[in-house]
């Protein structure tokens, strides 16, 4: 979301947290807190090309601006999230 307020950012697990083996950089993305909630509800997802996809329910909301936007990825590909 290119949020410039660190207090509003949260680490989100791509796949649910199931202990230490799921708590690693490739299973996480940094999201604004409201987007994190929608992500956890399945209304926002990230496809295998690192593009944001929003549900039909959000198409008429302010969140439509994020649809098809590509994530800003870390410089090192080894640190990219696993969205496959």
C-alpha cells in the first residue's frame, strides 16, 4: 500500500502460523493493518506473480485501487515471499 506510517504496518503470514517451521521470511508479507484483516479474511490475496487480487466484494470499495498492483519485493530473490 506504500504506507509511510510504520505504526500501521503488520507482518502477515501467507499460510497460517503453525509453529516455528512456518515463521520465516518466505511465509510473510508486510501489510497495512486494515489490508492484513482483509487478507486474513480471504478478501485480498497475492497471486503467484506477486500481484494483489481483491474479491468481487471489494470491487466497489477504496480497495479496488490495489487490484493487480505488484508487490514491492525485497532486493534479494531469496527473501521474496512464497505465494505459489
